[in-house]
C-alpha cells in the first residue's frame, strides 16, 4: 500500500505515476491498481479521472476538484471529501463506509448501490514502552449539507447516515435504505422515493410535499405526524382567513403566520389577500394561482417556493429570501387602492437568486435595493 502522507511536489509526481499505472490496470494492460492509505491529497485537481476499483483508505480529499471522476466499485472507506467538487461523479457500488462528505457538491452524481453505512478504522501505533497498541474507531458516514440535486441513489445503503440539510431535490432514491438515518432539514422536493426505506429515520424540518407517496414512505414517523398536525392547523386558519376576506372582515379572522414553519405547505389557488407570512419558513411551498394581494412576506424564507401565476400585487418581500423560486406568469404589478394611489411590490434587501420570471411583467425599478443574481428574466431585461 503506497503512502502519500504529504502534499509535496514529489508526492504529486508520485500520484501522477500511480494514476497512469491505474489507467493501464483498468485496461488490463499490466498496470497496477491505485492503492493509497492516509494520503493527503487536499485541494488536488483530478477532474475526469477514472478511479474505478481503486482503494483510497482514510485519505484526505477535502476541497478537491474531482468533477466527473469515476469511482465505480472503489473502496473509499473513512476518507475525507469535505467541501469537494464531486459533481457528475460515478460512485456506483462504491464503499463509502465512514466517509465524511460534509458540504460536498454531488449534483447529478451516481451513487447507485453504494454502501454508506458506519465505517470502522483500525490503526496501530507504538506506546511509550515500545509496545504495539491497536486503536479502533467507528465513524458515521456524514453527508451533511451536501448538494445532491438530481443525484441517483438507487439501491444505496445509507443506514444511520448523517444527511442533515442535504439537497436531494429531484434525486432518484428508488429502493435506497435510509433506515435510522439523520435527515433533519433535508430537501426532498421532486425526489423519486419508490421502494425507499425510511424506517426510524429522523425527518424533522425536512422539506417535501405531502402526497400519497410521502404518506406511504413516512408513515409512523413522529416528525411526519407532527408535520401533518401542523398542516391541519394551517388549513383551519387559512379557511378562517378566506371567510374574513369574503365577508369584508365581518366574520372569520385574518391569519397571521409570522415566524411559522410552513415547509411544503399546499395553498394553491387559495384566497390569501392581506395575509401575514412575515418571517415564515415557506421552503418548497405550493402557492401557484393563489390570491396574495398585499400579502406580507417580509423576512420570509421561500427557497423552491412555487408562486407561478399568483396574484402578488402590492405584496411585501423586504428582506425575504427567494432562491430557486418560481414566479412564472405571476402578477407583480402595483395594487390599486380604493382611496386612490397604488401599492407596489417591495423587494428591498431581498435575496433574489435563480428565480424564474418567465412570462412575467416585471415593473420598472422592482429590483431596486435587492440582491438579484442568476435569474431567468423576460427577454431584453437585465438584473441591474
């Protein structure tokens, strides 16, 4: 087993040679399999290399740029990938037991059949008396705060894995095993979960849409029961708000959801004029075609929220976060007031990133005071 314990020029030259030998090994041309233990390859650029069937035990690959690399059937147990770029990588049937992939970018990566269960690392060292000590530690595989959008995890074994805050939007989770996994704050919008196992998983604060599939997947989980109870209470308050609007304030009650957790709530087409969502968490909320004139979204969190074709005349979004939100064909024009004058939509101090404004009439000066970046705007319009 080769030891590249440093990041020196010589070590990198050795790595280049080892990679060339591994390439020959894969082609069955008298090469040699890449085998490294405890190697420090931090910040190395290895884009597009085929490292399939390699053995990289407890190596430091943190902040490496390894986009498009192949790791099929590789043994990567107990290795560090913290902050690495692993987009489009192929980890099919790889051993990732005990690996730490905290804050890595795994967008569109393939992890089908990979093993991410708890890993065990055994090391030997001499004590003060010259005797050999055996040190054995268990490591939980950690993918917390990774971007795994559109990744494929079909048949992946992720039992007891840490997945806090992971973005699994539109990912393929078919038959994946998430039993007893930590999925707090995970984003599951659009994910295919057919046949997945979530037994005893922790889905507290996860973002998903309640439908037949999620009811089936999450049945019996305490966090899911709490989520359903929260949605039922929200629906009751919204119904009273609709009565308040329809009666001109004579009956019902105006809803105030200030600071409320409302992830994945489905309020499509509802009458929500003058409602307060100030500081609320509306991640992944479904608000398409809703009537939201003069609604208060100030300070609200709206990543991946669907506001397409919604009536947003005169709504306030000051200090709100609108990342990856959909505002296609939404009405953003000023709200005409009965006593004269108008109330414009306000975005001052808002974060507006990756928002889709397709087919939307965007009033002049709408983005004044807002942080706008990478948005899909009507033809001929600029973010500034």
